């Protein structure tokens, strides 16, 4: 058997929402925001968790200016 005819072709779709790949939006203005990743402890092991980052829209009431990495 050469495997011909047994190949399965699946269309590529989007990542599963639980994988954290959905687009995050600001809850106030609805504009897209970046994703922030942090760790949380579950049953003694650290696992990644993610959520919406700060809003960078200066007209939004939830606006958070970008932090400078200089110090």
C-alpha cells in the first residue's frame, strides 16, 4: 500500500478561541489591542494565561500610554 487515496485534506481554519488567538479589543472603545500573556498556577504548575492589553487610543477613557524601556 502506497497510501495514495488515503490522504485527508482539511481546509486550514482559524485557531481555536481557547488557544488565545482571537483578536482582543478594548472593552471601552472597541478598537483592537495587543495581547498580554502572564502565568498563573493551576494544580501546582504554572500555565500561560492571556487577555487584552492596554488601550493605545488617546481618545479612549481607558487609554494607557506606552511604557518606555529606558531607565
